[in-house]
C-alpha cells in the first residue's frame, strides 16, 4: 500500500515538473473546433493552458473597439457562431444539467456557486467564456490579439503564469503562412518557444455543433465519441501535437536554459485528411511522419531586414480595464499603466515612397523562393507527411528528438 502511494506521489511530482504554461491562440476564432479541442487535450496531459484568440473568424482587418462597454450584451451578435448570446449560454447550460444523473430536487453546492458566480470579465474589447474561464476572446485581428494576450491580459489576469510556450493553431486552411510566420517571430522576440499548427483542410465548425459533437458532457473523449471526419481528424492532429509538446516539456526539463537564449520556432502543416477528396485516409492508429522543409537562409535574412522597418503602436490599459491606443510615445502618460507595443499590419509597415519601392523589390526577389518552398511543402503533404518549417534559429538536435517517432 505504501509502495502504491509512493508511486502515485512520484508520478504527480513528475507530471507537475513536466507541465508547461501554454498560451494557445489562432488565426481562426476562439470558438473554432480545432483550437478548443486542443486546449482540452493539452489540459488532459497536465499542461496549464490559457486560450486567447480573435472573437471572429474573419478578423484580418478587425480593429479593437475604441469605446469600452461592459457585459454580455456588449457583443450584440454574440461573436462567432453567436456563442456569447444569452440564449445560447442558457441552452448549453441547461443541456449539461439535464444530462447529469442525480436525484430529484437535489441541488449540489457546485451548482449554486456556478449560478451565483459573476466575477468574470466580459466587455466589447476582450473577455472570458462563461463556461470556460481559461478561454478568452479578443475583439481584433489575430496579430494584435496575440500581442494583447502576451503583454497585457496574461500579466494582468495571470500574474504568476510564466509563459513556456505559445501554440498558434491549429489553423484551418493553407492561406495564412506569411501571417503565421510573422506571429511566431513575434513570440520569439520575448524568447518564448512558439509552435504553429496548420492543416490543409478548411472547415468552419463550431466546437459545440451538435451535428458533429456530443456536447452534453464536459468530458472531451465523450464529446468526440461521434463517428465523423471532424472528430477523427481532431483526435489525430491533437495526438501528434500533444506528443510533440510533451517531448518539448521533457527536453526543457533536462536543459533548463535554452540554447544561447534562443527560442524554438516551428510551423507544422498537416495534409488534408479523411475527406472524399483527401490524399490521406487514416485509421485511429495512424502515425504520420514528419518531414523538415529545407531552410532558405536568404529568405531568413530578408525577413530580418523587413522586421527592422516595422513601425508600431503603443497601447495602455486604464484603471477601468479599457485598452487605449496611444498615438505618440509618451513616457509620462505611461506611468501606472500596463503598456505594450503592437506591430502594424503589412499595409502600414512604412510610410515613404522609397520604403515602398524597397518592399516591392523584396517581394519580387523572394517570390521564386516562396514558390520553391511551397512546392516542397506540397510534395510532403501529398505523401501524407507533416511538413515542418523552422522559423529563426534551428536547434537540429532538439528538432530531431521532437519529431522522432514514438
């Protein structure tokens, strides 16, 4: 008996030691099936995961609202899929209660706490999911949402949450490669590891869509117990991502200090899976192989030069929690506030004709390189492998161990 208890204590210590503090975000919305189920699967493995992602699916040109309004009604349409609408929140809450087996007229203390709990953040700029307080929406584009999450919301609402890893995705579709690369580099500036995950399949599906998922339970395995292509792909992709994250946690535990202080940057691209027009048809036991796309150092240098010309905005948070854009850098006005910088989107990278010409020249020079890399990626994906692109410094030994077959 004592031996059993000792083993359990030892396993608990190991699990705690190897768990990572993870920020999960996406180019898709915060209610996307991909990002929500990955959060659940990572939490199952003992990782501490906070999800902060855009409120809407189509968010490329979405700017943060200037005026702050509080409460659920501040998001009039409820966000993507109407998730925050009171009628939806009441519906899903009622389903969960109806499917819990209990004696009639019995009220548990936990139910009373949930019904009375109002201490959550809900406004038109950012807020929490009433049913999952570690899932946050940010009402702007994906790039700025990531910056706001890392530099404002995490420090304010999770002051003891020291970031170990940022995961961007899984993102649906092969359309945002440049944006994703930029987001990974943005994370690496703070010397935090970043892993982006994308899939060739693009299907906008709500994580509480009853057509595909059993939503009457909070158990992720039960939710994914329906037999369809979406649940099949979610389980396969998440299995690979979670395995890679667990390996990273183990290696970081063995080597507490990053090599030369440099952060890991990876982009994993999954092929189209299990649809009628997909090359790849899998089974529950399928293990996809990783294949690294050769790096082009010339393109890396071009990215670095481009980053140095990027202008930025200043943002501050006032005492009411409102995020304010500051037009000019003023140290005096920043005192007593949480402030951070936001990168502009590509359309506002520079404001001079000479810089515009340099950018056009850069685009022409890199186009051939991009085409070659895309050809390599397409070839890997067509062979049902996971294409791995390294971003920034690449630790070959670490990469080899992370993508090694289990």
